């Protein structure tokens, strides 16, 4: 039986010195996880403690370390699941800083060990890819985590009001999702684990669509100089929509496959 659960708004348990304690577990097949990383790096109310990558190949490590360097966050540890996996950095990511020389790197720790060290009951772990690093940490029996927010799962027509459904998912009550389905054993381990106090899954038909209008672009341009994160995100959007400051497209609908 599907049901809608009102998300909890209390975050005080995750605040230390006025900042949310967060860890990001990410992949680089689509732009969304990298935008999330950039957002968290510059948010004044967030302390990003660590980053883990799936699978965590040298091209990914080098790119993420370059992004951390841009924010002068050399202190952030980087963990990986399988450094010897097939190269996993998308062509889109290569376009973001196309004029920069970004070298591959093997400077990374084991992702599960990073999660074990930097996650606790005052930490929020955001996962944008398959839950391989999390499951590996859980297998030790030592992982303690306050809140997990994972991209994956599906809420269909029996849950989502008609006016809020994405066109591509209308008429469906079930749908496979890559982040959970590509390693369902890892997903099951995470779902069953009692050492995570709160678990939230962001449905595929929520995270797979966004409408970005000219007005949105102009408003972002107006405020982008307020922080490095906003500047970087503005640049990424320009690259993503293949436009620059003289953008004249009235509407850019970005739908993930």
C-alpha cells in the first residue's frame, strides 16, 4: 500500500554551531549530483564534512577534487567504492570547466570508511546514486546516522495528485529506478538497517523533472554574485542549456531519462 508521509521539518538535531552537518554520496552520470555538491559547498548554513563517490574512478576523483579546490576545501575527505571501475565521468561534466586542465587522481579513501568516520546521529547523508558505499558501511554493523535522504524510488498515480505528475509517468503506479534497482541488494540492506534513525527517498517522478524559465534565469543572474555557489550554478545552467548571458529561450524543460 502506497502512502504519503509528511516530511519532518525539524533540523535542530543536525545543527552544530548553527550549521547543518552533512555528507554527500554522489555519482557523475547526470548534472544533478554535481549541482548539489556546489550548492552544499557554498551554503552558509551547511558544513559539508565529506564526499563519497560511486563508483569512484580516477576521472571522477580528479574532477571532484578540482571542484573542492575551487572552494578552497582541501580538508574534505573523498571516499570511493571501486577505484578500478570503468571511467564514469559524463561528457557533460567535462564541458563545465572545458578551459581548465583537470587531471585524474587516485587520491581517495575507501568510501565505507569515510562514512563510518564522518556519519553520526547528528549528520544528514544525502545520496544521489546507487547505495553501494552506504551498504558497505552498514555491513560492518557500526554505521550510525541521523537522517538519510536518497534519490530513488517511485510514487505513482495512486499517490501523486494529477496536477503534480510528470507527463512521462502518467498512468503508472510502479516504475524501476536506477539508483535502487542497479544494486537492489544494497538498497535492501539500507532499507532494513535500524542504525539510521530517519530515511527519506525522493521519488523518481519528483527528481526527474524541472522547469527552468527565462524569469528563473534572470533572477539567478541577479543574485549570483552573492556567493560562489550561485556563480558556479549559474555557469552550470548556462552550459546545460547551451546558452550564455544573452539567453533568449523562453522555457527550458530539463527532463532526465
